[in-house]
């Protein structure tokens, strides 16, 4: 599963944003794919093993077992601060926030919204991320910075159609056509 998810993403991001030889790019794609796949496999093994161990010890399955097994697996496998783990953890955080919001409504902790809150959510997300990008870009994850530089800064200069079809980067005097 990790290879299925990471390989296409790594392929696109590497060829769009990474410099270096073809060999270096292929090595980076394989490394990212391997790391993602290995981490998911290690986490699943740890999580399921700790779940089974807790159930055997206590003779029943409790909600706390899932939480504790995942905490230990998360710490052991996804606690290393690297690009792959950072992306996976951020991916999960966004989905957790949505799920916790739905759960809070379901359990009656907060009232159900009278209208769809998604437009407000989108407004705040885009307002905050572009404010951070324009004034505090160093606080954003490097791959997000690269994407936003491409979209919002590099796009200010156009040379010809190849900028649109390939990759628009400011050209130096030695790279003029």
C-alpha cells in the first residue's frame, strides 16, 4: 500500500521540484517509496501485535487498547522527524480534525451547524496558508513551500509556452534560449 501511494507522488514531485541527474532522481523516488512502505508495514505490525497482546492479557478488547497500541506505534515508527513521516502525520492531522468535529456533533458536545461550515473552513485554511507563505514561509513544510513558490512566485515571469508545459523557473543569463 505504501508503494502504491508514495511512488506516484514521489515521481511527480521529484521531477517537478528536484534538481540533479536522472540517477539521483530515481534514487530519491525509490528511497521515499521504500521509507513510506517500510514505515506503514512496521506500524501495522506494531499496532496489530500490541492490540492482540493487550486483548490476551485483559481477556477482552477495549477502546483504550487501540489508542495505546497506536500511540506506541506512532512514537516508534512515525516519531522520527523526516519528510515522509512529516507528510503522513500532517495528512492524518487534517483528517483527525474533521473526524473529531463530526464526533463532537454526534455526541452532542457541540450543536449541529445550521448551515454547511465547509465554506468558512476553506476560507480560513486558504487565508492562513497564503498569509504564512507570503510573510513567514520558513514556517511551512518544504514541499509546500516549493509548490507555493511555483504557483505564486515563479509564475510571475513567463518566457514562452515551455514555462507552462515543463517547469517555470527564472532563467539565468547562461540558460537563455
